[in-house]
């Protein structure tokens, strides 16, 4: 996988993982921010196969929008997004080359602890079973209040692309209203009854408004609620 130059952006690294571990999402891109500033990256991706050969006909989209400045990564933290691939050769993708179109610095000195979000059942216990996914547990360990965007991710059926193929995101829904969390607090956001059982994972990141480009391709499939 290609990285943009660390000499240009010391303390900044990007990795791509086609397969998640221990129930984590596949096809994730992780930006590690070891700088002292919050960062809003605009990244560009190109696909390669198992041997590192380019796949020029593959289109790449993101669930959260790391390709259009929609994800903010606090200092000392990691930002995670999920890629989805379409077009001829999409099932052959095993890596991505990454370049930075832009990286905006932000003052996020009050939000240096990672934000936690997990699927919970009706008794507020963690679960990985979509049929028991009734709510999202969110945790803010910072000394300041934060505003979060919470996104639910739907995945294709297991084995759709082959036995060892990564499991791809096919739809996503971002909750209409940001979740407001006081300092050193936690809460549960209950899902509407009509979407329970439909989604397989949850992602959350800081909601820091920015008027930037938003014309990157979205996920195919049913219209988001």
C-alpha cells in the first residue's frame, strides 16, 4: 500500500487492512495522527491487486468520507473509515495506494482521548449479533464535551465474494442528529424499530462542521434513512 510522504507530514501514517480481526470491519483505512494538532484529511485512493498491480477500472468510495474531508482525527488518535469497491476487478482488490489531496489542521486540544462506540442489545450489553443490535453505546473519556456523528454500516452476506474475500459494506445510515456527550460521560442511543436487525457495525467520529467538497460517490443500495 502506498503512503503519502512522512517527510511532508511527520507523525502521520495511513494503513489499509483488507480483513478485520476479531469481528472488526473489513476494507478499513486507518489514519494515525501522532501530531499535536487535530487533522481533517482529504485522501485519494487507487486500488491494486494481490501482486500490487493497479486496477484502473475500480472505483473507490468511503463510508464516512475520508476522501472528502468529512472525518476529523484528534491529536494522538486514530481515524478509521471503510472503503467500498465497484467496477471491473473490484473483487480482486487487496490493497490501496493513498495520497493526500489536503490535510487541514484544527485545534482539538480538548479532545485527545479516543471516542468509543459499540453495538449494544436491549440490556445495554455489547453484542456483535445484528438481530440483537438495538442501540449504540458511546463513551467520551475527554475532559470536555464532544459532539459525535454515528454511522450504522450494513454488510453483504458472508461469502458473497468468495470464501476468503473481504466482506464489503453495501449501505450506511448516519443518524440525523449529532450525539452530544458531556465530559467523562457515556450514553446509549436507541435505534428506530424499523432499522433494527439491518445493520452489522457502528462507527463514530467527532462532528466538527466544515464546508468542503461533498461530491464523492456514496454507497449503492437502499436510500439512507
